[in-house]
């Protein structure tokens, strides 16, 4: 496909990296240095200029494109870029829109301005944090089939009961129907088979129903109930979305920020939250505000390093507190993950790129077997995709043990039409209208039929 990406910030770069592998990509940005850098790194075309300009879009041959994605830091430029592209004949347009004031207008924008999709990075990241706080034992939690099946990221501690256990013995030992569909070990990514042996410090990715996952973590003795009190540092847009969702879930929310004006605004918009003006890096302040009795601590200021330091400080002060940090820079995410410094890390840019890639994969596959959900796991080296089983599938009713799957592919879960969750074994078979979750190291997989050799 021909794809135009307007804006080469963190989201634009991430999209360029993934989409340029199989598509003809052109990037537009007003910064000539950024254009030079991205052209040198990836096999893409570059045009320097305002992405909302008709002349610049004509130069980039937007009229020949299948999709335009606008990810600049300006909502207005993103909306205008999509509107101009629509007038030039582009069928699909995606805009990154961050301002909460535009939330009520999104339906109008999609229908009357021709937006195919609008994404709010802060709201998407807030939703991801809220999911983790609902299941604090997990480092990360992804949902499939409207929440009926979930994928959880968890690191095995040194004293884990799973250390030395072979996967084929898992059910016999713990009597819970879960599937470990991927493992990260010392930088190596593994799609495991039944003879794989788990080790302490492995990062495992487990799929099952929410109830079975709860039983799994209870058996390991690491289950933690949903957070009921949350302390958030950084009165940002993301904070507003997160606090709103947590309050709706019945949680007690405390917000800390140094800026008096932001505190006043947040207090007016969220009367049910307690807003405190102060320095979130001050350990005495955290102690005074009851960090030791708080179930979860979330650092989402605009400075990655500050979020890391605050999270480490909070983890030290409150032993059983779930700690989440927003970190945008890839190098810092890798460092924090490798050194096990923080429970969970969220990046608004990564969440946004994931949602857009999901839309693009669905576009690329014109058949009914489209990608319904996509999550990137194991440091974005593995994709977990949800497909619907349609009439065109040649292997409906065939036992999975009789299918010759390509290397690096695992069927991680099946959701029947009646809502039944199936953790696949060799004797199971796919049925019409099933939702099936495929975990693969092949990030170019687009169609369910491509899982076979």
C-alpha cells in the first residue's frame, strides 16, 4: 500500500519503522533534519513542508495514496491534513487528536470530515494503565474478544514455583487452564513448545480467561486484589483521563503536581479527586500523603527520568504498592525493563502506534478474516493477533494436531461464538465464527490462512 505519514515524532517514527517493511511510505515534516534522518534509516520517501498544505500534499503524491496518517503535535494540523487528503481522494485517513475539548466532536469529525479513525494517545495510555491497576499482579495486560480472553505479562521471581517446570506439566501441577504463549529470556524471544522448561527471571506471556488468570496467580501466591487507592503524580491530560476512569471504577484518587494552575484546573474538573500541590519527587511529601497505605502509584509527568526516580522511590517506601511509570524514550524503557526497576511501564507513543497498525493490518487484508485486535509484546518483537474464523478458512473442523503451522506461530486461545474460552490442545479444532488469537514472531502476518506452511 501507499501510505503517507505526516509528522515524524515518536509515533511517526514508530509507524515508519513498522509500515515501511511492506508498504511504500512517504513522510512529511517541516523539520528538514528529521526528514534527512528518517530517509537515511528507513527505505522511505520524504517531503519537507506543512503536511496540511495542499501543495505539499500534491508534491508527496497524496492523491495516489491509500492511507494518510497525521501524527503531528498539533490537533488542528492533523485534522486539516486529513481533510485535504480526503479532498484529494484518499479513502482512509487517521488523525492523532489529543485535546479533551474535541472529544465531544469526534463523531462529527469522523462523519462530516471523513476521518476513518481518530486516536487520543493520552486516553489510550490511560486505559492501558487502568487495565493494569485492575490486575496488579501483571506487568502488562492486553484484552481480546471484548475482554473475554486476556494476555498477561509477568516476570518469574527468583523463588517462583514455576522455576524448573516443563510446560507440558503445567496443568497437572497447578490445575488451571492457561497457556504460556511467549517467553523472553536474557534478550531471547521464544515461542515455547511443551518441552520448554521455565526459569526464574523469565518474562512470560500467559493467555486465558480473566477468572482462570486470577486462579493462576493465586496458585503462585502473587495475586493482588484490584487497587482501591491510587496516587498519581503529574496533572496532565493523561492524568485527567486516567483519574476519570479510576473514579468511575470506584477507586480513591489522589493527584500531586507542582504547578498551582494545573492543580486548580484538575480540582475543578475532577471534584471527586483529592488534588495536592507539591513535588512528587519529595519522599517526605509522599510519606505525608500516605504512600505506605496506597495500593498503586502512577508517575506520568512529562519527564521520563523524573517518572523513573519517583517510581523507584515509591516502590522503596511502599513494599506492596503497584508502581506504574510513563516512559516514552525507547532506550529508557529497555533499561528499566532489563533491570526490573519498575512494575509496569506505559508509552503513549507505543500504544498509539499499536492501534494504528491494527487498523492498517485490517485494511491490508480485504477478506472477511481481518485482524480484529493487535497487540505487540516481548519488547515489540512478537505480535498477538485476533482473527475471526470465516467460511473461506480451509481448516475448519480439522484437529489442530493435523495442521502444519509455520515456524514461530502459536494458537494461544479460541473464543467460541457462545463465549466459551478454549485453551487449545491438539484435539481441538476451529469452528465457523470463532475468534482465534495467534501469537507470532512474524510481524507481517495479515491473514489467518497464512498460519499454515
